[in-house]
C-alpha cells in the first residue's frame, strides 16, 4: 500500500514540476527518473515476496530505495532554490 501511495506521489510530483518549471531540465529529468525508480522499487519488492527474499534482489531493493531518497532530496532542494530565484 505504501509503495502505491509513493508511486502516486511521484506521478503528482512530475505533473507539478512539468507545469511549474517546464523548461528546467534540472528538475524535470530527475522527476521522471523518480517515476522509473519507484516503478523498479515496486517490482523489486514484489520479487522479494515471490522469491522468498533472495540476497541480490533484497540488496538491489535497498540500493534503489536509497537512490529514491537521494533523488527526492535533490528535486526538493533544486525546486526550493528556484522558488527563491
């Protein structure tokens, strides 16, 4: 349930960024990358359940989660800087 909620939030984020700053590639590209990462994260989470927690898939799931956190922080900081500019 949480993954679907975060996926919906990522889609709303991309729509908002594309509407507010359509020419800012420093925001639009990371926002699109967030959708790809969240989709991959959901896929990995499902595979962890289906294959009973294999080591490689679990490690990738954690790695992608950390990437999502970093990308979300980058988008938030860049959008805040553009708001003040």
